[in-house]
C-alpha cells in the first residue's frame, strides 16, 4: 500500500477498511492513496 503500481489519478473511488493499522508507514500509504485517487474522486 506504500508503493501502489498505478498511475496518478487512476481511481474514482478508493475503499480502505481496517488496513492502516497494519501498515508501518501509514503517512506514505495515505500519500499513495491520494496520489492514485482522481482529484474529484471519493475516499470511503
């Protein structure tokens, strides 16, 4: 989750549930999620 292999703004919606507590670098994971999310997308 800290190195998502997709281009910037690839997804309209990202659903992540009970994941970040298992990631060592949660700030990097959040950055990656925002990077692959389209600017007008939603994060649920």
